[in-house]
C-alpha cells in the first residue's frame, strides 16, 4: 500500500500538461461510456414497451 502511495506521489509531481491530458481522456471516455449506457437503456425501454409494434412492423404476414 505504501509503495502505491509513493508511485501516486511521483506521478502527481510530474508534468502538469500530461496530467491535464490524462484527466481529459478519462473525462471523454466516461462521457462516451455513459452515452452508450444511456442509449442502451433507452433502447431496452422502448423495445420492451413497444416491442409488439416493432415485431408487427418487421414481420411478414403469411396468408
């Protein structure tokens, strides 16, 4: 545990521009992952709520 704290301290003492880039990359990845998760939740909601309509739209009626 102590060695991990030492590594974190040495990383924080490094170049400030690199820290900003890392934070920006994490923020972008967090935004993208949350966008995908929200999109999947919305699709799951609409397909469970209106699934019969979607099935009727794409299904073929055989005589």
